[in-house]
C-alpha cells in the first residue's frame, strides 16, 4: 500500500510596485492608486483588509481607491490551493490637491518680497514666470525679486503625494511695490535684501545698459545655483559674469571673475556654478554683471538660490 505524501507547495511570491509620486520616492505617499503585480505567469490575488477577504487579480494591475492609509497584501495561488508568501506594503493614497498658496508682499530697499503662507507640512512651493511654462522649486519661506523685467509670477504648492494646488498670480509691480532698474554702475550695484534663499533678478538690457546686482551670502549658507530662467530676445547671445566682491571692479580681467561667459536660450536652467568648488560659494558678497552687447533689447530673469552650508 502506498501512503501519499502531503504538504503545501510554496509558490514564488509576486513582485508588487506602485508609482510613488510624492516629494520623496520612498515615503510611501502617492496620488496614483494603480498598483502593478509581476507574478511570473501565476495567478494572484490581493487583500485590503489584512487577509480578511481576497480579490482575484486580473492582468497585471489593480487599483486602490479612496484617500487615506492603505495596507495592501498580495500573494500568488494555484488551483491546488497552494499559495506564496504574502507580500505586504503600506502606503498613503492622497488625490486631493492642497489649498492655494498665500503671499504677503513687502518691499525692503529695492527688493520686493513675497512672504509665503499656507504651505502644508512636507509640501514644497514652486514659482513660474508663465503659468503654462516650467515650474521651478523654491527654497525658504519667501521669494525675493529685484528688477523691472517681470510684472507677474505664479505660485503653487505641491504636497507630499505630488498633488499641485491651483496657480495663484501675484503682481510684482503695483502701487505698493517697486519696479527697479538695476544699477548700471559696476562700483555701486543694486543690492538684494538679506535673509532670502530664493531670489529672482530680472530686467531688460541692451548695448550700453548693463545690469549690476549684488547679494550677500550669510554665515552658515552657501550658493547652490545661479540659473537663467527667462530669456526673451531676437539676439540669442548675452554676457554674464560673477565676482566675489561687493562691487564689480574686475573690468574685463577674467582671472578676477568667479565665472563668466555667454548666455542665451540654450542656457535656460543651466547652473553656471555647477563646476565651481563649494569653498568658493560660501559666506560673502557676490556681484552679477549681465549685459547685452548688441542693439536688440533682451528681457531676462536669473534665479539665485542659497542653501545651508554642508
């Protein structure tokens, strides 16, 4: 007489994945409830109540609905009743956009500042110079602007799940705000207000009308980036230079400049400090020279971002 051997066969566990749309790709917060399952051709099922009930999987995806914390279990199974180890994943589904950003305007010297409010914990804020264009992440709690080239910025916040609020337009030029043409004197540059981490220098330049603007990096901070974020001109080439000093007295001696070169549409978003040692980007004054050498006017905006030193 042959005695049958009994015992469960352990199947290979499926691979479960989802699109973590949040600010961190490892925080488990997402706005997308669609999950992917790779079960190597074996049938699979999922449970949303810790195994109380199981739903048969169809294809290679399933969708979780309803905002809130989710505990998702997935396992493979066969017709003989064998199952795999249960794959368990926790996440938070959030499909609700945050509230719009608030901003309180103030003027300090020749700098207009928008002090932001209403930012959710864990969210980031972004600004745009065109609501249909690129959105740029901001740092700190305010956006400082100096110049006369841009009249409006749009602000929004993006929450931990990646949901964006409705864009809000804010005027930079009003009766209580300053339209300032940057100094044309290299020895007396216009000066941005202190205490800002995200700054926007903007203006219109043409041959014979250079702009000189200074900012001061405080102790404990360092320059993270200097980027061209807007360029509107029929002339695709302008000139920029940075000097670590309270005034731009280098003249045309490039050995005294931190960085220098041409700027145009192809340079949008490029950090001109990418190859500069961090030791040269710490505490102290920095003066920007921006100039169009041709006869056609050029509207520009340059973003300056500071970050805590490391």
